[in-house]
């Protein structure tokens, strides 16, 4: 097959396009930065028109780099920053305000009110999510309450809501398709993950008219075709999933118990839990992994707010490293951490602690602790946090993990991955293609459009770059994990 699969990866800081071949190799990539707006403390916005413009530019640039046209693209798959909320006018196609980004905390007070009113338990049982400003629902309500005439206009059926994939598909099809997929719908806090429909009680509680909401479709299905003027000929749009779910799919975690961790700015660990949702007792989020082949599958998700960002802090604030890549050699020089632990709770702690008021600390400092120890302790903290999330997942799912697939920028660090294997006592597997998010989107679109025939075929594309096997005496592991627990105990409020 001479054709390519196109993945549009619409991220928080940039929009990328990757063209893959049938073996899942990256053949071309183009990337465009996205402007970040911080209008007030704790607020984060994007310009949705810019998202569309730069995403289209990235797609054209990737095609140009291979000198190919629309007929060389078999289909398009989309993956996106999740939860970010776009509201636009269906007649003019213009957003009525800036997109409210997942990181934006503007609805924190309203969420506190919801929790005080006792509604939170019901919301969680239906959506799998804790009531939190992170998710789209309260962001959409904020738009309707605060943008002049928005509510009236929505009630007249003039306004449409979507997360970023919905907005992109609507633009790619020139307004022919107003759709989302199960994985993205499950992040809105408006979608009932048990009966797979928008929840009328939640919509009522948040005063959101159902007519604004997109149709929810499988993650792998043909949503429509691109308008012919965009690329010279129509291209089918065959799949969509939120970024973390797409990475889980790209890592071919198709069976219950399969899990992946992404070490990026933050860390996201997802475990496939199969065809039934598992509601967490240990601070995990229950989410839809994808809908493929007429079946919806679920995942448990743990969020680590600060992962690779702790390395950026060493570089930018402390100035004790020149580049992130230096940390591997420095850690290996250190011979242990000399008893110190770093807890990077810069923005509170996520799973399983959920303490927004916790703050970072380096504990166990003695006169002999030097820069190398601190660098090593920081890398170790990225591993300890994954241990905490994974143990919570095992407790909730009753599944004992035997291996963990990894990706993300910091997975380039072999010290980190070996330490992860040692502390988890589980093999850590790094794939040759670390562009798993985009690959997952390509896979979803490739299955619906016949580029790939089955998940079995995709699994054959997953090739290990390196497998890290645990090699630490149990006593040392237990001692170090106990030291970490004690350090975390000191930062919790
Ligand atoms: P995101 O997609 O969240 O922006 P990436 O997946 O590109 O992030 O990963 C970037 C993060 O990984 C940065 O926070 C950086 O500090 C960290 N990082 C990159 N390379 C290394 C390395 N060799 N060792 C440790 N951390 C690294």
C-alpha cells in the first residue's frame, strides 16, 4: 500500500501532523506552536480559530514535505488535548469566546458549591469523574453564564459546543459533521458512561441545552470527509480519541490489565479495564478508553501533575543542570541519593492523594547531600509517583500488573526507566515508536477505513526498543518506598 495515514495531534502547546506508513513508521512530521493566553491568575485560554489554522498548516506542511496530495492519504485520525471547551455559532462558524483550556481553574468556586450541595456523588457515579474544574461541563456553563447573550443564543439553537476534536472535524467537513467520540465525551462530565448518553439530569443541573452537544460516535468510524478545497480532494476522517486514550491505543494496550505511562510535563497512567467501568476507591478516574468494533472499553486513569516538569524546575529555577538529557549521567554518578527525597508537589498532588494544597519539599537533607543526589532524587520522584498510582490501580481492578509500557519525552532516560522497573518490580517496555499518541489516532482511523484489518495486525507493529527488567533486592525496594511514603506524609496538608 503506497498510501499514508494522517494523524492530527492537536496538543496543548502545539498542533502536529504525522504521516505514518503501514508498519507504523513516522514518514513525515510538521509542528506549529499554539499561543497560550493567561488573562487572569489560574485562567488559561486558546484561540480556537488559531487551533484550526495551525492544525491545517501543519497538515499541509507534512504533505508538502513528502510531495504528496490528498489521494495519497488513506484517512485522517485525530487526537487532541482533552476537556478544552469550544463554543461557536453554527451559522457564522465563529467561536463566541476563547477556548477554555483544561488547565483553567476559573470554575473552582462553582465546583466547590456543587460539592457542598451534595451533587458530587451522583455526578461521579454517572460520569466516572470527580467534580473538578478540569472537566468541560462547568467550563461550558461558565460560557453560557458569562458571554453576553450566550444563553439566549444557545436556547435558540444557534450555538454548538465541542472539545477540540469536535471543532476540528466540524471545520474539516465545513460544518457537515458535529460529532465527538466516546473517549472525549467521557471527559466532559456531561456524559453518562454507564448508559452511553448525555445525562439529562446533569445537563439540567448545569443549565446546558442538549441541542448544543455533538453526536457521540465510536472512536473508530468514518465521521465524514474533508471539504475538497482543503487538500485538493476529499479525505475520509476515520477516527478520534483524547490524547491519553489514543496513546493507550497506540501502545496496543487492547486487553484488560494492559497499561501505559506517559512521562511528559505531567504523567498519565492508564490501564485498560475491559468492557465494564470500574469505579475507583483509590482516587483514580474512570474513563472510556475507546469505542471500537461496536464495543466500548473502559480504563482507569491516574494523573501525576508534575513529572518531567520537575526536571525543568532543576534546569530553569535551580539552574543545577543545563539540559534535561544531562540528568541521566548525573544520576548515575550519584551512587544513591544519600537519604534525601524530593516530592515535586508544586501544584498539589494528584492520584492517589488529591491534595490541592500540598507543596513541594526536599526532605532528609544532610551536610553530605550534593547536586547529583538532588538530581537523582528528582528522577526517582517521577518513579515513586508512578508506583503510587499503579498500586492504586491494582487495588481497584484486582489485576496484578506484569509489565508497563512507557512513552513521553522523559522516557528517553534509561536511568529513569531502570529505576521504574526496580521500584515497581515490573518490566518496563519502551517501544521503538514513541509517537504513540499520534499513532493511536492513525490506528483508529486505519481500522475504520480498511488500512489495517484488525487489532492483531496492529499489535505486530509494536516493537520494543528496550525492556528494563527489575533488578533490586526486595528489602531495598521496601525501604525506599517506605522512605518515599514518609516524605509524602510531610507535604500533605
Ligand atoms: P509534553 O508532551 O507534556 O509537553 P514531552 O513528552 O515532550 O512533554 O516531555 C517533555 C518533558 O520531559 C519535559 O518536562 C522534560 O523536562 C522531560 N525530559 C525530556 N528529556 C528528558 C530526559 N532525558 N530525562 C528526564 N526528563 C526529560
